[in-house]
C-alpha cells in the first residue's frame, strides 16, 4: 500500500481528525526523547523511510539492529492491515490503534539515521569481536565482569572514541553540540513533515467532499436527462408505431378501394355512355312522336276543311266513292293512332332507360364512397352488385327495371359524414 492510498483512506474515515492529530512515539537508543510522529500518515511515511534506509545497506546487520529492522517491517504490515480492515471499514479504529501504540514502548529502536547505528554496523562487519563492547557502551550497559576482556574493552574504547570526538588529543571534548544540532534539525524536519501531512490530509478531505458533491450533482443530472430522453424516445417510438399502423391500414383500405374502383370503372363508363346514347335515341323518338302528332292534327284540320267547303258532301253522295274514302280515312287514322302509341311508348321507355343508366352510374360512385367509409357490410354489397348488374326491361307498363337502393345505405352515408 502506498502513502497516497493511506492518506486517501484517512481523509475518508469518520475519525479523520483523530488520526490527523494522533501522536505516535517510539523509544530510541541512547536518547531520553522518543521519536514522535504527528498523524498516522506521517508515522507511516517515517516507517517507509526507515525500511528504505535499511534496504540500502549492503552489509550484514547485527542481531540487535536486525530486530529493529524486523520490527519496522512488522509495524508497516500492521499499519496497512489496520487501515484496510479497521480504519476503512470504520470498525472501532481508535481503541484498536491505541492498544497497538502502547506496544511500541517496550524496547528502544535503532534508527537508520542515527550515527550509533551506522557505527555499530560498520564495526560489526569490520571487527565483529569488538562489537559486544561497543554495543554495551552505546546502550550504557557495560558488563563489569567482561570489561577486563581485551576485545570487550577495545570495543568499549572504540565506542567511547566515537561518542567523545577526539580533537587535538583532548578526549574530553564531546561532540554533543554537533549531535544536538543534528537533533534539532531532525526535529524541525519532522515538525515540518507533520504539518505538511496535516495540511495534505485536510486538503484531501475537502477535495473529496467537493468531488462527492459534484459527482452527486452530475449523477443526478445524468439520471434526469436519461429519464427525459427515455420518455421522449418512448413517446416518439409509440407515435411512429401508431402512425405506421394507421398508414399501413390506410394503404390497405386504399388498395381495396382502388381495386373496387378498377372493377367498377368500366361499368360506370358503360352506364354513362349508355345513358348518353339512350338520351339521343329518346330525343329521336320524341321528335318522331311530335311529327306523328302534328301529322294527325294536320289530317284532322284538312278533314274539317273538306267538311266546310262541301267536298265531303259530294264524296258521300256517291255511295261507292264514300265507302272507298271512308275505308281509306279509317285506315289512315288507325295507322296514325298506332304510330303515335308506338312512338310514345318508345320515347318514354328510352328516357326510362336513360334514368336507369344514370342511377346505376351514381350507385357505382355511392358504392365506392361507402366502401371508403367502411359503411357497408357483405349483404348490402351483394344487394348493390345485384342492383348494378340486374336486367332492366324496356317497357314501362310491364315492370319497373330501375335499380333499387338497399335499405338504410344513405342513412349510413349521412351518419358517417357527421
């Protein structure tokens, strides 16, 4: 786990203020002042620096210093485990870490940046036989029984010489001033790091709050837009489906109507042409009837003139002549009467057929209109077809051959138009 991840998890914890300001101290050798880190992130960074420093030492480590190195690695794992399982899950993090922090004060540590640590490592690798005496001097734990041993004594002297810097053969001159200066610099550096860690954690927390706020707003806006788009898309899709269905139904109806129109277009034209032709024939028969009537009227007037001027009297004085003219007159009158009757019947019959043809033509268009409005059932369709194509008699006196409109058809047309 990286230092950045530790900082992020601390900033997201509900106990962020506690772990930003917590002070963690560890005892160090040859010092009455422990190493104190302010904040969990600062302490973890200190452990990483110690681990990195020990990793950069190629020489072998004595057991005492190796133990400090091992403790550092174990503590790094504990911090990572604490952050992952306790702090991140907010599972009683304060009490758990307080117990862990108390275990750090059991024995002093060898820190990598301490001069004594480097001195003991170098001495251990150069002359291991002097190491015990030097370690005893550094820890201020000289064994009075072993001080008489040559190697133990030399190790102590070497540690003394390292601790008391020799200047012009005056061994009483200590280097406490230099060490104190380095200690102050180290403490100042640690304070700056701790303050920086606090500022960084606060900044991460505020940045996360701002990010969460904007993230929620963006998510809400996204959901609203998705809902609006979904509703609009569903509405448009339904409208398109409805329009497509209506268009297909209308196309089918128009196709059926067009097929019916094609079926009835020729009969309609036939009835139109037949009505025109019969009308012309009717006018011809009417003209013949008028001429026949005028001829009969003329003959009647001529007969009256014959009676007036005495011609008829002269004719009827001779019996044979009278019989001859009487037969001729009666024959002529009978012929005119028959001619007038025949022409009148032909005239009225022809105009009757004209009206019949016009009605059939109009009935064709009525059928198409009803077909378009879907106001016709199969029974009425059969009746209309029977009316359109039924045989029409030519005489008025026998039967009326005009087409008969099915019942309630015009009522349906009127009702559908409302």
